[in-house]
C-alpha cells in the first residue's frame, strides 16, 4: 500500500488538510475559503464531509474504498485494506462485477504473474515486474519464494546450485549469479530460492566484480550500449 481519523468531541471536529498541514480544529459546519479539507462520518467508514473553497458536501467513497484523510486512490478514499476505521463500524458490502469482487481494489487473476486492478468495476489485467509474483496478502507483487503457490524457479528461470562455487560464492549466504541472457540483471539465491535483481537505469552486471556498475565500465554488456545509441 495510514489513517488519522478526526476526533469528535461534543460539536468540535478535527479537519485534516489534504496537503498534510497541521489539522485545523473548527466547528463541524465551518469551511474556510480557500482550502480543501475533509473529516469523517461519526459511524460510517465510507462516508465523509468534504470542504472545498467554502463549499461543504457530504460524500460517499466508491465501493471497495474507505475514507482516508491523507487521500489515496480516489479523492479522500483509499483501498479498504489500507484503512483502519477505528470506531466507525459501518462498512458497505461488496458490489461485484466480472473479475472484480469490489468495484475498486487489487485482486488475484489466477496467475502468479498477473493481477486485476479494478476501478469503477472495470478490471485491468496488470503484469508484475519480471521476476516477481502477485501476493494477495500484501496486494502487491513480491518475491515469488514468499508467495504461496508460486514457483520461483519457473518464474525466474533459474535453479540455485546445490553447491555454491565460483565468484558469486563470496556473497554467501546470498550467492549471486549472472543472468543467462540479460546483463542488466543478476540472480541471487535466498534460502536456495532464486530472486531476479535489476541493476537499474544506466547500470550493468560486471562479470569481474559480480556487482552492478556504471554501464560505461561494463563493455561486455552489449544490451546497455545498444540502448544508448
């Protein structure tokens, strides 16, 4: 994926600026102009009051989102799994659509390499970065050896040797190896499971140091030099 809920005391409410400035303690109907503020509904986690340039409106987060004074996915709303509602116990139920259990959210696709990102009930099939797998616990892409049901060897295309030898052994217990075809990446083994590491922009894997270095210092990596032309 963090919520700082407003605190209602008699008729006083803590308004939270979207910009992250210090909260302004004012009456519940006071809406300064100019400014953009919001405060939570006292019992419903998906509802909030919005103040924009002197105008107050009552708002409801789209299905799958809940009020978050720091903003997030849509206006002052964030994914429901990112929000701690505290005492605001009223929450909406799901409104499903094809591949979307909720109208907004991130959901598994049935493939370790992809996930569905849903917005307004429309599912967008999205790829994880190379070498990563979708983790429904974190709602993000993760190392495949940390994701139940995903085969890191198949995803990375590498099997960690039973015996650690060669230049990469000096990095034990996380030995590393050159990628078989891409010299802008390397493979490291963690608990005998492979993980694909990208050297990053302008870097390449050196077969001499077994580290990522400036591409200019790695002439044996033709991919980087082709990209620079």
